[in-house]
């Protein structure tokens, strides 16, 4: 595991974007595993800047996102599809048909979970996965549980997650109570993982995830077992 303390959020974003752009330059047909949340926004901004300077070309890239809310109407501005379109996809030259997210609006959600796992397998797996960290240690929407959920699955969002995500909605009641998330298996099978963590409020959970026991009660702790994990964080204290 490589752990890098960034000077500030811009430094964190540039460092993460550097690793991703190097991947795209070395393998223009790579599969990027992408994340939502506020942490990677700066990374996407930096990548867009380099795209605009012609330094990186996304035309051959495929993307698979970690998760999506269940039940938000198509086009809802807080759906993760809309978030990705607005913060990243519409600013770069990725082929829209090569951008994948789980669909939280289908009738048969179990079938959708299987479809998403098969899709990732058919793509040959994920070359590089970017992850944020939830306050309760979640990655994607894999919430603390008694067992690691291996496959894409439907989750009941925990209270802290609903509260944390309420800032994006008009009220807490509007936050969906369920989501569909890539499982731990596909995440752990990514050839490379970058975990980006910003802010002192994440310090305790980051420390627990990286140095504490490996337990499904802290889902991100499983990352200790990954062979190529880079953690880039920005907190006052050192891990
Ligand atoms: C959401 C997403 C996660 C993300 C987390 C942290 O719940 N499903 O993938 O990592 O929030 O978000 P933030 O980066 O805004 O703290």
C-alpha cells in the first residue's frame, strides 16, 4: 500500500489525476472504475483541464461506475448518472455508449445486479478504480455489515449515509433509502485502486480502515489486502 499525504485538496486531485491520466496514456482502451461523491470532483476537473490541453484522450476509454441510487427518476439531477454527465462525461470525449452505471430504475433489480457483474467480467475487469470513503467506512455503497458483499448488490443505506448525502437534496426525506452497488469482489479485482480521502472529518475512519482490523464492519478495511492500492489523503494529521 502506498499512502500519500497531499498538501491540500488541489494537490490531492492533481496526484490522483496524474495516476489516471498515466493509465489512459499507457493504455488508451483501458477500463476506468469511477466514483461519485465530492472527493473525486477535483480529480475530474483536473482531467478535464488536461483533456482541453490535448494531453489526454478518452475516446477509447470505457468507464464503469460504482453505484447508483434506486428509484430516482431518469434524469434526476442527483442520480449518479446525472452527476457523472455533469461533472465529467460531457466535458471530455469519452464515447457515451462506453460509460456504464448500474441502473436503479429497472423492475428486476436482482437481474440488474447480475447484468452489472457480467458486464464488468465481459469488459475484462477494471484497470484502475477510484474510490471515495464514506464516514462509516463504506466504499461504493457497500455499507458496514456482518459479511463482505462480494457481488453487485442492493443495499439499504445506513442512517449516517443518508444524513451525509442529504446535503445534495432539498431534504433528508428525499434521499433514496436504497442503492445498487458494485460488490467488493469487482472492486478488489481492479488491477489498481486509488482511494481519495479529503477532510479532517474522515481522519478517524481512514486510520481505522488502513491500520485497524480487516472487518466487514469497516468495508474499506478490505483494501489492506489489495496488491496495488494508493491512498491519497488530505487531513491535518498524519496517518
Ligand atoms: C457516497 C458514494 C461513495 C462516496 C461517498 C463519500 O455515499 N456512494 O462512493 O465515496 O459518498 O462521499 P464524499 O466524497 O462526498 O465524502
